[in-house]
């Protein structure tokens, strides 16, 4: 599918973005492993989260309301999953794969995980390695680094203490979830803080969790109990609309109900450093997660440096921040972000190529990019999505200020995380 975007002037209106992808995945995972019913409100019906839902259905979990944002998961308990009769297809979702490998390692059955071409090229050794030291058994290409990966579960794992070389919530979560099947306490330490939804939700469902700075401990064999989970709006989706409003003239929008977990709000800090014109309204707590409404206006953005410990807190927002940087006065440097090279596509390479196609001068770095603004975006071209939702949406937002229309080829991938992106954008630019 091709998406066509052209400059229409300022954005106006009040909207809600769909539910948080990370929290949605975890609500189905823990809901399935808990005893009793888990009611989920505000579930993201994007393709990635539906891959998680399908996996648990394939392992015998009854889930009502699939395809809507209100679901009920009938938990089967930590040891109640059934052996899947076919391959578990995780589609395009890295989060599903890495977290599920942790869960599957602890089962008493055989399973084979696979996914689409992008997922089959993403590194899985970052989880199969630590999980193997816990006693997990994995087989796959490149020493169990590449999908398809076979998991020979034995039903029990050893508890470990693991120093993760990378600040990745997927790695941390895979080890913690496998730790549920360990006989003692499993500990993970990371080099910088990554999103903490797994540890928050495990605690909420009844696990014994201890967090001490960059270290998290979980006790094995907890009794998890079904809960009500209210999923806040996804800040990673809201970021596209925040930048859209900031770079278009005469804009004023309110995005309601956005999750502002401190391990996810790096984009707020970055846009603040860039002198973005926005306010957090009605700040409150739901289910132990801070949320707010965000009022955003057209902004005179300034260049900044985005690096270090801030990177894991805004990792998925870097493509759209690069678009913002092209409209900021002065130099923006994005560095320490080499993780972008192993996402759905190499996001550094993709953003450099596509911004260049739009007439923006960008300097590529091994670990990021440098952009000196403000630059005119020339439209009249077709951008590639690389089947990566965040690249597709970044290009669409750039189209809002281009001199000619911007088309995005392969825009159906937007359904992975933000199914009503186009409708919301249209509703704001009437
Ligand atoms: O745990 C999660 O829900 C996620 C963690 C991040 O990946 P890494 O753990 O690879 O950094 C992020 O990019 C992804 O979109 C979601
Ligand atoms: C990197 C992402 O997701 P995942 O790793 O789950 O595929 C993303 O949503 O930007």
C-alpha cells in the first residue's frame, strides 16, 4: 500500500493514540501465565501484539475479544501452557520473540519459533546465550542466533545472575521471565536503564521483584494472579504526532492519555532540549504507570545532542526525532544509538537514505547521525518504508512540510504498531 501525504497547514484537534505496545504484549503474557482472569482495557490491536495473542492461543490459552481493545485472558498458570502443534509465528515482532524465548525455555515441551524475513535476520543470541546458561536448549542457524529457533523445554531452569552487555528491555525481560521457572532468585544487571514494564507488571501480578538501580531480581515459581490491566496510550506513537504538530505552522493539538513511564519518556526530554513547545496536562497515575495529556504547538526547534543513557529511553523515537532535527536550527547529533542497526531494518541506514531522498543533508555515523537544520524538505518523491513501521510514519510526517507530495511505499507496515495513524493524522489536518 502507498500512503500519500501533502502539506495542508497546521494541525488542530484532540485525539487519543492506541495502547502502548510494550505493555500490551506483557499484559497477554502475564495474563496467560497467571491463575484466573485478566481483563485488559486499551489493548493495542497492532499486528505485533496480535502475534503475541496468537502464540498463546496456539498454546491453549482462551482469550476473548481478540481484535478489539478490550480483552479477557483466561490464565492457565505458570505450568499450564500446552505444546503448540505447529510453528509459533511471531511475524515482525522482536518483543514477542525475545520474551517468548524466555517463557518457552521454561516449558516442558518442544516448540519452534519463526517470523517474517525481517525477524529472521535479527539477532537472537543476545537472549539464547543467557537462557542457555539457565539450562535452556535452543537450536537454530548461526548457533541459535537466527530464527527459526527450536526450543527443547525441560520444565525447569537454573537461576542465574546475568550482566547484560546491552541496555535492552527485551534481553532483561527474557531472562526475568525465564527466571520464573528457576528454583531460586534470578538477577539481571544492565549497563543503562531500559524500559521497566516487565518488572512493574510482574510485581503487579504478584511476583517477588527487587529493583536496585540497574539490577532487577525475581524469585522463581511465584503464584501469579490475574488482574485488571489498563493500558495507557503509547508514547512511541504519540511522538509522531508531537513532532508533526511542532514542525507545521499554526498547529495546536492535545494528545490524551499518554503513558509517561520514566523509562520511556526520553523523547519528552529530547524535545524539551530542542525547545519544543508543549505542556504536560492532567498528570496522573493509572495502574502504577504515570500518564498525562500532552498539548503541543508549532515550535521553533533548536539542535541538540541525544546520546548516552538517554538513548534506551527513546530508542524507538529516534527516526521521528531525526525528522524534527531537520527542522531545528543548528546541529543535532544522535550518537550511542548503534542498536538502531538491529531493529526491523537498519534504521540509521534507512533514515539517512530516505531523508537524503527528501533533499535533507544528513551525516551518517556508525552509532547515529548528524543533521544541521533547518532544511527544506523537497517532496514529489516516493520514499521506501523498508517494511519498518517507524520509518514509514517518519516519512509521512516529513511529507506534512514538503514542497510536493510525499508517497510512502509499503506503508501497510504501519499496522504493526499504529493501525489508525492515517485516520488520526487526517482528522488533525482538516
Ligand atoms: O521490551 C520492549 O517492549 C521493547 C524494547 C525495545 O527493544 P530492545 O530491548 O531491543 O532495546 C524497543 O525497541 C521495542 O520496540 C520494544
Ligand atoms: C523495535 C521495535 O519493535 P520490536 O523490537 O518488538 O520488533 C519497534 O516497535 O520500534
